[in-house]
C-alpha cells in the first residue's frame, strides 16, 4: 500500500522532497527519478533513494508502470510538459510553483485536467499549510466579521543581482497572491503598483521597495509591501481588518530575551526556515490524496488564477499610477 | 512673572484649558475670558477662574492690557479673526485646530505673522507632544536609516450621524497630516483615496473605511487607513519603514492579563484618553514661550500646510483612482 | 528495514502512539499488540493496525521474534515489569511516564540496563522535544551567561476530584523536574514547598496553588508555581535568569486580535494541545535509535532521578517550612 | 493661595523637588531653604528659588512663619528630627524615604502625629503614584479575583562598591515592601531569604542575587527577586496571580523596532527614568493636601511598617533557611 512516487528534477528542491518522502513522511517511497542532468540524478538516487530507478525522461517517468504519482521539481519552464504528461497518464501530480511560466500554459493544464474529469494536480503553494495562516483563517472566518482590508508585507534581507523588478511579483508576491485568495475566499479584479523612495541597498535592476494594491470582487482592498532588501530579516506580515475586529498572522515562535538594555527576540533571516513545516504537510497531504487516485490542496485552477493575477501586477509595475484590471474566465465546475 | 492668559471660547475644550492653566500647569493664570454665549462664560469663570475678567468680545480680550497671551478655543469658523486680533496686538496666541477652516484663511494668518516678524502663533496639534510619537521620532532619526514608507491607521469605535465623508479628512486624518510631516520632516506632493468595501456599521453619509495614499517630496509613500466605525477601540497605529529597519509607535501602556483563556490587555475606546498628557505638555510649552513673548511648537505655517494638504485629500475623495497634486508656496523664512 | 514495533497497553495513549507509528511517522510499523483488556486490544488492532498480531502478555510480546522494539503504554504500575522484559530480550523500549511508580523500581531498571551494557530505554519525557524548550536551551547555553535562577509555572484550568495533593508533584511537577534538569544540565540537592492562600476553586483534597523551591548542585534556585485550578488556561511558563540576561520559554503561537476593546490572543485550555508536536518527535527519535539497536532521548537514569526528586518534593509537601535534601548515587558510566 | 514650602536638604533630590515646585507643579513656591552645607544651600537657592530665604537650621525652617509646609530631603539619619519639628509646628511635611533609619524612630513619628490628631506626614513612596501600578491595582481589585501569589523582581544593571548586602533590603526591596502592601491591602507576617548562585558581576560585599519570600496575613505568598548586578537594565516586574486570572505590571512604553534580525524594544538602564512621572504626581498631591492643612498618600504608619518589615528581612538575610516572623502593634485609628 506504499505509494510509489516518481520525482522529475533532482535539484535542491527535488532532493529535499525525496528526503521528505523517504525519511520523514508516511505512506510513500521514491521509486523513480529523472533529470536532464545525469550527474544530478545519479547523486540524488545514491544519497536519498538507492532503490529508485533512473528514468530517461520526465515523460517516460510519468508513464512508467512503477510509478503511482509524480512530483515535478524541474526547471520552471518544463513544469507544464511534465504535468500534462502525468495527466495524460491519469496520475496524481504535485507540481512546484509555478504551475507554468505563462498563464496560457497554466490554462492548458486546467483544460487537460478538466477534460480528464477528476482532480490530479496539486500546486506547491505551501503557505496554505502553515499553522499560522491556518490559525488566521479560522479567526477571519469566525471572529472578526466580514473582511474589509488586508495590510501585508513580504520582506527579505537581500536579493542577488539576478533578481529583477518583475520577480518581485513572480517570485515574491506570488505567495501572497495565492494565500490571500485562499484566506479571503475571493478573487482579484484590479491591481496598482506604487514605487516608494528606493532603498540604497537595492542593486540597479530592481525597484525596491514596491507596494501592490489589489482589489477583490467583494471590494476588499489589499496593500502588500514588497521589500526584498529590507536588511533586518525574512519577515511575513498579514493583518486582516474586519467589520468587528482585526487579526494578525502570528510571528514565528521565538525566545524572548532581556539583554543588553533590550527586550528582544530573534527574527528569521533565511526564508527556508519560515515555512519549513508546511513543506512536510503539503506533501503528506498529496500522498494521502494520491493514494486515493486524486489530488488535494491548491488546484491547477489556483495556479492559473495566480498566473493571470501575477501578469496583471507585472503590467501595473510598468504603468505608474494606473489601475490594471484582472479578469478571469468562469471557474470550471471541477474546482467548485 | 505669572503669565496672564485670556481665553476666547469657554466650551468644553476652553474649560479644559482653563482648568489646566489654573490647576495643573506652572507659570500662568487665566485673567480674562470671553464667549459669545454669556451663560457659558459666566459658568466657566465661576467654576474655574473666579478672578478672571469677563470681556465682551474676543477682539477686546486680545487687546486688553490685562492679557499677556491668548488661547483661542472658540468655534472653528471664528479662529482666524481671533488669531489675527492677537497678532495685531503683538501677543502670543495658542489656537486649537483648525487654525482656520480654509487654506486661504490660514494663509492670511501666515502673512500677518510674517509681517509682524516674530513667531506668535502655536497651533494645537498636540500629537507632537505625545511621549510615544517623540520616542518614535528619536528612533526614526537615529536608528532605522532613511524612511521609505509609513503604514498608519486611525480608528474610532464609531462616529455620530453628523460625521460625514469629508470629516474623515478634516477632523480625523488632519492629525496624521500634521504629525507625519513633523515625524518625517517632509512635505506632501500628492494624494490618492481608496474606498474599500463598506462596513455595515457605517451610517449612510460616511464612506468608511477609507485609505489615503500620500507621497512626499523625498518619495516616501504613506498609507493611512481611516476607519471610524471600527467597533473595537480608539486605536492609532504608525509604522515607519526605513532602509535599515522598522519602528512602530508604541501602544499605550496597559496591564497584561491572563484570564478567560485569553492573553489580553485593554484598548482605549475614548479618544480623549489617548493623548491626554499631550494637552498638558503643549500648553506648558506655550506658556514658557509666551513668557518670552514668542511661540513654540506647531506654527501657523504648519496650520496652513495642513489646510492645503487636507483640501487635496478631500478633492481626492471625490475622484476615485486619481492622484491629486499638492503644491505649496515657498516657506517663509520665519518658519525655517 | 521497517522497524517492527510491539505496543503493550492499548488505552488512549497506546492507541495514540499506534496511530502515530502507522500513519504519521517514518520507518516503523506496529506488528504486535497486547493488553490485559482483550476488548481494548482487539478494537485498537482493528482500528489502527489490522496486520498486527495480538499477543497474550506483555512479556510474550517483548520476547516475540516478530518484534524489534517495544512501546510500553500500559497502566503505570506495570511499566517496570515490561521494561525489564524488553531489556531481558535486548530490545529497545520506549516507556511512557513514569518509568516506575517507585524510585526503587526505576533503580532496578537502571541496574538491568547497566548490566546489559547498552542503552535500550527511552522515557517519555516529551518536553525535551518541544520546539520552544529547544529554542530556550539554545539561548540558555549561548546567550545569557551562567544560569542563576529559574522562575517557572505549571497551570491547569482545573483538575478532577481524584487529583489529590501529591499528584501536584507526581503528575504535574514531574515534567518540570525532568525538563529543568535537562535545560540546566544540573541535579537537585534540596526541595521546599510553600502553600499560599488556597483558591476557592480547589476541591477539598488538593492543596492549590503550591510553590516548589528547588536548589541545584551548582546553586541555581528554582521556583515553580503549581496551580491546577487556575481557571484561565493550560499555561506553562519558564524564565531563566542568567548572569548576562534573561530568557523566557515562548508562548505557543497565536493570532493576535484587536476586538471588543481588547488586544487579545487565545491561551490553550487543553494540555493535550500544548506539546502535541513533541509526541511525534520523541517517537520518531525512538524509531531512529531503535533501528540501530539502541535508545536516544531521556534515559532510564533520568527516569530514576525524576522519581527520587519527586519523592523528596512529596515529603516536603508534608513538612511546611522545612528543606528536604535530595541525594543521588553516583551516575553509572553508561549515562555519561 | 500659593502654598509656601520650606525645603530641608538641598542635595540632588532636594534640588529636584525645588525645581518641580517652582517650575512644573501648580499651587506652591519654595520660600525657605536650609542645609548643613552652606555652599549647597546658596547654590540651590540661586539656581532654583532666588526669592527663598536661607534659614539656619531645619528646626528653624519648620517653625518659620514664612513656611506653610515642609519638604525633608536631607541625609536619611536626620529625617526623624525634622519631621518631628514639622509636626511640632503643626505643618504638613513631605519626607523622602526612609521616614527614619530605625523602626523605633519611625514609631516616634507615628506617636507624635497620632498625638497631634491629624495627618501631617507624607512619605516619599512614589511608586504608589506610578501610572502602571495604578492600572495594576485597578485590575487586581476588579478583575482577577482574590490575590493568591505575587511574583516580583527588582533589577539594577549594577551597584557601586558601597552597596552592601543589607542595602538590597533597605534601599531596594523597601519599594516592593511598601507598594505590595498598598497593592494587596495587606500586611506581612513572615520573611525568608534565599541566596542563589552568585553572579560573577557582584563585588565582594554584596550577596547578589537574592530572593525574598514574604507571607501576608491573608496567606498571600510573595517572591521578590532582587538582582542588582543584572547587567541588562533597570527592570521592575510584578505579577499578581489571582483566583480568576493573572495581571502584570506593564513595562514602560517603548518603540518596537525590527532591526538586525531582532524584534526589539529598549529597556531603561537608569532607575531615575523609571518612575519619573511619579515624583511630580506625589508632590502635587502633597501640595493639594497641604493647602488644606493635612497630608495624603503614604502615611507615617506606612513608613513605620516598612521599617519593621525591612528589619525582619535583614534578619532573615543572616539566617539562611529560617522564617523570620514580622509582628506589628495595632494600627492607630488615625490611619484607618
């Protein structure tokens, strides 16, 4: 009854999920691996899944009789083809963000899954599995009345030279785009981007900080500060203002010290630590659903909506002061 | 050496300042009072300053030989005339907000004071005297690098029927307009107003909540949430994001309790309690400066700039999505 | 390579560990179960481990060829005999608290394990696996200098009629007795118990609250408030005062709300929620060590020391104002 | 109607109260000053009260026709004689701590005031005027049920060489001795002192830290940590555990920063800043009561009880492990 998982892409995140499946989680093992880099796949297999078969291509892996479910952790540009291959094989597939590098590509996946007629795809939006966001969602739904506004912030200590302005949306805001839709159970109708005074710590090719203003169908207004060279830490803030009260995402647990004339507690600096428990939970959830031949958690539709919304925000980045509409087709019944 | 103060306007706030001068502060006494309502002025005198002379009009009071300095706490529409009368008499004058109900009126006061050639006017923007804002200003100037953004909120539990949409600017945001200029040592160049989903607790003639976006000369971006039917309390929030870190206005001191399955501390509900110490400090500061024949604290120019900025925000309220410029004449040398 | 675990005792905690092993953790499965109550063992097997064998007695289970490691979750009075049976079979054994109901019994287990010559026993002191205590230990060891004092509290909302005064030590303080030894890497030399004014919420047979004062070999002074009818929540507090600063155990993560004139966050009321993650971690740690034929985490010696210290505290309860010495034999080399 | 105050003792604290009376508070002025050091009194007069008369002795000052009320801020050993002189003159007197350096001396003041038949004496226990303690008292009386325990701490960054072990009681704990009686409306019946491991930062003649255990008439148990070389700051903590919940003294207001991977806020390091507002309030309260010919706030009886309790704690310091009884005569009716 152990779920046999094939992993496509054995880079850092692929290896991480292999370790998770074989050493931490329950109910699955890695039985096949594939990567365009043959060195990488051999090392990963040797280190983490010595019993797994090395398969020549992602498509072959998806089709393999020795594989019940697929994990796609390859280079982003190849996600679409491997997810489509898994759907063609009728197998549950967990795909890391982004589902596709284009909204059109994500749309093709939605079409394929809809045509297949049963959910097979889970997208790796791990924040939905974070204990803090789950606590916040419970409070938003039960204690503070209808949500009216959200004030959020996504801050990194610094980013490398290759991180350029649109990545503030595509790599950074993308998490808020998904998790706020889920938190509010709502969709976006427009986006505006504001550019405050630049920090001296930003390199030349990135506008930093930025503020993204989003409006939802029900009129909720969201402001998200994106500040990827904030210096002081990796810090995710989210406050929901409702008709009856406010609720804030809890900060990660930390020891409070009194030392050096300061009441102080540590703020994380490495994003990898912030949602570390969520990776375990999302993949365990995938394993459980895949064992029943289906998928759970964030859907292909969520991946598609994130792509469309992200595109609008990137457009808004290049049009200071203007409000860019976000429009979506009707949601297929499969996702209701 | 006791400063002889004449008070024009003996309503609630006038009485409050009379009590302050005669019973709490050092170095002054109320020697003259005036009000268009003769009942009011007699009662106030009897209760709080039995030795004071009742004077027939504010202009007479300002000119009286028994008055060294003037406090204007009359109806807003009369502020301009009484402040001008005090300037004409060459006497220091403390004027409650607003300095004038129009930017033009405030401009006339600036002209009169400039012509007189010495500072005489202090405007009652008391937040500049609040211990929390003073702590915040010290941190902003010394610890977090150049300011890039400000996230602020001004929340009231509820407002009465006569509170209509423009008052969210003129009566509520006006405090942030002044205190943020002072905090950042900067001026505004534009305003935009956003209307989120309405709370069901707002009556028909007020848009609530609203978000005001301000840009400063140096490019700092400010968002202020105004939410005057927030239900839960009177709550003033202000967070400054700098190049090296963030700093937040402290919440008022409160006992932390553990009770009824909650870690809890009280939030104020009456705005009058929030800055109560500041009223003492601003008026003591006025007394000290007035004893030297001049004024301290917020200037007539600050009152004028607040009026101009407020007008732009009111204009922005009626033009959804548009960015309204804020332009100011050169600052007279008297105010540098 | 899957570790085959036999579970002795299929009550609530036994079932919980069975579920954990078969559905959540990695590397083990339940292959045998035993309980004096035949109904209980059949139901537990059917619900949670249908492939497991039902074995007639705990001793048989420990000796069974189909069992690699043993989990003892039977009634406390039987722990000693089953742990000794596992040691006799040379098999790793995880034993829930208490290791034995008497210090003498725990001493016999230490002797048996010492004679065997390799660690086989892990005691279920789960707090050592709690993320908060681990963070605190790291700070205590690295940031606040030598510890001088500890202020701690262990509070329950209420206790049932059968909870009597000595249980405040044996069932409640026992957790602090173990975790503070581990946190400070020290042993106790004396205990004193203080009885404050009784709460009106305590039933007749329990003194509540109580304060236990402990002294360690290095002179650290510990005060632990035990308050088992505190009404407001299940609340565990621990503050270590060091030569260079103070460090406090973090409160569990909670959403901060602003509502009803209160800044508030929820406090847990059910003790089972407080250390829920620790149960997974301690048992996963056991599985990893047991797969190598040994044990990790809290030792039989820790269980013995806890029993001796607990006995001294119970004695101190009955001697108001007196200081009861705590003396231990030399620590066997196996536990260094 | 201005109260004419004579100040005996023009050292640092005397000068501070002179400044307060003449420049900050309302309703009084300094009309006479006296000090054994003629340089000191001349300088203080010149700096702070140029219109005051220099009087040859404290006794003369108390008797002077130009003085309505007396402030005693001389060297502690002379407090008793000057307070008695003021009582003899039938004048209200504010006396800095201690009321007398011996319980017997404080007792003589109680006798004199009782014989006079009206309250004249206010002792300078300023914490009763602190906004935080006042908030705490309101919560203790109204929200958490009957108090059962108090956990308190009094920490200084460091102390000079002349600070020796008994001063931990006489100069440091004395504040908790008074304020906790007031907070709980109770008296002490016994004291015990515990000596934890010494900090390496303590010089040779002071035991540091110490823990004082107090029991009250109603059975409330109090533990106060005194740690006068704690390094990190001047920090006053007080937590009251009641039958229905807990309440903690608020920390002083401080800006919360996010910087350098830390959520942080400043802790004071100078004790003079901690209760700075209380000095104004206690003296204003004295002025108001003295204008009516009597005294308010902490009484001579409070000063006497503090002295008796302090003596018992000093005795307990020298008797490790023993519980020293604290017994008081009946409270004179004047103080009910």
